[in-house]
């Protein structure tokens, strides 16, 4: 059995106003993604959106986090019909979760968000994490884990 650890708390601006993890009082899926309106990130957001009702039935809030500003998030939501919560991070929260990493793109190194997802129970403990996420089928896998938490 994997050891659970307390999820680093945060307060961030989001598409649902300011959001504080510890104030949610319910299970949460935090999914970190590199950038709005890129193919993989758009598909991932659409997959979570498609399953939003099932996550709500499982008592689980979905929060997508990237470094994009709120204007970018608002456009992204409008363009793709997203109603899930997207939060804007300066990289502090990504660092706290260990997903602010050095990336190597075409030989150029830069810092960025590694695609990763964390399932957090109502008490604020990380009960499951997925690193270097492959988008296809990922939201379904996270939903099953959220349902299994009860």
C-alpha cells in the first residue's frame, strides 16, 4: 500500500473565482498540464469535461492547473466548451507537487509543467498520483480511482 501524504495546500485564481484546496471539503483531482490550447492539453481537458458529471456523482472536484493566465483560461474554456475549474499558477504550486521540471524540447532546455495528476481525498491526503501522463484513457482511469475511494 502506498504511503499517503498531505497535499500541499494552495489558493489560486481560477475560472470559478479564488480556490483554496483545503476549503473544498471533498475529494479533488488536480491535473497539471503544460499549456492551454495545445493538442494534448485540449484533449485532456475535453476528456475531464466529458466525465465531469460522473466525477461530480463520485463527489470529486476537477481542477486543472497550468501557468497560463486567467485570460488564457477563459478563452480556452469558451473555445472548447469547458466548465471544469482551471487555475492559474505562477509555478509555486507545481513546484510544491514536484511537477515543475526541466524539459528538453528539440535540444532546448526550459522549465515547465510535467503532465501529472493527483487524487486527493476529502481530508487533503494524496491517495494516488500519475506522472508523465498519457492523455488517452487517463480521465477514465482517474474516475475509477475516485469512485474506488468511496
